C-alpha cells in the first residue's frame, strides 16, 4: 500500500499515518512511503497483511527524536522510522539502546538534522528588498539546507525578526513572514535575491573582526561548513584571509615586541606626568 505525504506539513502527516497504521497492525514492509506524489507500485491494489493490533505508546523523548529524524534527507527515513515505532511499541527494543543498529542510526540522523537547523539559524543572510513606499522593511534570503528542516527552523526567525517582513527560500519550500504571520509554501523562484547596500559593510566588519592569531581552519570549517559558503557574502573573503594569516600574525608579533611592556609603559607615563608638573 502507498502512503503519499504532503510537501508541507510532512512530519505531522507522517505522525498521523504512522499512528493509524501501527494501531491497525500494518506491517512496515507492506507500506511504500512517498512525498508529494505517488511512486509507481505494482502491488498498490493488494491488501496489506496485518499483524495483531496493539495500542501505540511511546516515551515523549522517543516521539520528539523520531519526528526530528524524519526530516533527514534519507529517502528511506519514513519506512525506517515506522518500523522502529512498531518495534518500540511491541517492546522489542528499548528507547535509547544504542546497541540496536536501527535505533542508533535514527539517533545519528536526529543529530544531523538538529545540527542542520542550528547552521540554518546561524548562516541565513538576509538582503533588503523593501519596495518604495512600504511601511515595513522587507528582506529575502536563499538557503540550501542538507535536510528538510525549513518548517522546524522558520519559527526562530519569526521570533527574532518579527518587526520586518521576510522570505527565506530553499530549493523545495519557502517561509514567508508578512505582517506578523508565518506561512510555508512551495518555492516558486529559486534565484537568490540581489545584493543590497549593507553587504559590502558586512564584509568590512567581518574582515576587521577576523583574528588571524586564532585561526584554526579545521575548526572553522566544522562550524561553518564549506557547503554554506556560496550563500555567505563574507565567505568570499575567507580564502584570502586564510592565505594572509601567517604574515598578519608575524606583523602583530613584531608590533607587540616593539611596544614597551606594561611596567615600562606605566614608568614612562609617570615620568611624563612629573615633567608636565614642573
């Protein structure tokens, strides 16, 4: 049997379908999951074998983790999660038991999704697109997440930027916030918004706060993955900042060596004050 989930509200729809199927005892291998449109299935008309039905009761932590994991890009995520729901409900596996391969994989996918949400919160860069005569400033951004996280990540921006209108577009879905209302819709325009006047200023700021003495490229790329660079205006500066870091550190060290130490500096200031008092 096929279960076709909507592109918007996918997690909530999967939860409802998984609960319905699990309560009915539908076996996981008989379900073909898809999003947006039905996949070809030669056995779609065949009745699904059923096991003995049982109530589905899972720990709250399990529900939250599973619903986060189904945002993963894994095409088999829905089937894997549903199979795990049945095993948990039948107490064939205990929640949190990382010795179970399926549960361990789901928890790893949950972690990857949460990291992707965190990166989206940190690496979205808005550009102003306010039309002439508008009462509220408007901004737009383009972001390419690794997983299907837009609906989970968008409320953060609504809370933080509630005083302006904005649109965050991804390759599949977009979040639009206008006059205090958040809406999720399918992406119609996949072009990044044009540069605005603040972009050059932001690059100047980034270059000035960049500390070459504390540069650790592996740590930087861990927190700011290279896949996000193409949509970050400051990322264009990073290769040159990395290349020139050694000579900038050397210049900083030379300047520090030439400057008087704290005690000598205080002594010089005292002598200068005595001379002025004469």
